[in-house]
C-alpha cells in the first residue's frame, strides 16, 4: 500500500548502458515528477507530467526520456549513461489546484551509480 | 523565478536545545512553502507546509514554522532537539496555480545532534 513506489531502489551499471527507472503512485494524483538529487544533496526538478502530458522539461540532456503511459505511472529512461548521471532520482506526485490539501508525496528514491 | 536560500549547510545542536533552521525565499506570487526531512538513505518526508491561513504552522515530530511575508522567510524550529532529529532538512517553495507546480528546493541543512 505504498503511496509512491519506485523500482529499482539501487541500480549499478556501466557507462554507455541504457537503463530505466519505474514509478507508480496509487494516490489518484494527476501530476507526477522526476527530481534529481546530486552528491551534494541538491534537489532539482527534471520533468513534470500532468495527466500524461509533459508540462515541465528542465534543461536535461535528451538522453533522458520520461514516459507516462497513464496518470499513475511515470517512467524514466536514460540512454548512454555517463558517470555524471550518478545520483539519487526521486519520483513524486501532487494534487492539482490550490488550498490546504495541496501537497507532494515523494518516493523513496533510486540510487543510480554509473561505473 | 523562484529561489530558496537556507542559511547554514550544517547545524550542530545539543540534545534538548532549540533547533532553528533558516529559510528565505523569493517568489513573484504568494508561495506555498514546505519543509521536508530526509533521513540517511531515505526519501523525503513532509514535516509541514504553509498554503493559506494561519502563518504559524505546526508539523510532525514537534516542529513548527512561521511564514513571515515581510521578511520572505519560513524558518523551522523545534524547542527541544532529540537524537532522532539528526537528518537533512530541506525548505521548498511552489508557485500556486502554475501547471505542474514544481517545487524549488533550498540547498539543505544537515542537523547534527550532540548528546
């Protein structure tokens, strides 16, 4: 009954490989996100989808491609992995609109290590 | 564009002492404000949030924060630190009403609690 679940939790791979991270939320939220946390703990948004539509695409290399098959899922595919891609990737979801119910829920993260 | 500044990347407090973590933000519209806690090797957990109404917000684990519009601040406090409060704390801001409503995070403050 986890609210936002990511798989895998850990991912170790070699440079040049292609890998995917999956995210699913069972909260009924319309909006989902990918955030990247670097080695200095700095968190930055990468992408946001609202009801399967891409609405935020920050300055992320085009080796990163998000896909949202439905509003409960947001996957992240990374091509030609580089050492600098090593980080913790967090998926999140949020309610639309405004008000006291507004909030974000984060997954537990995927630690990607490129060797 | 929004930005969040957390003063002090590390804070050391004695068990039982006051915890004060500072957060200042800039936003072109009245923001939504959040504090998250991240324990080692875990995801982000919401401590508290300000969206509307009372400017003094109480959260989990005895934490509270006060929104001061005139000072563009949202400082986090806890009267008496516990060893279990050792973690990384993140302040975040969100534009209300923007599609996707991305969170912009501060750089984080690591709290160390001394016995």
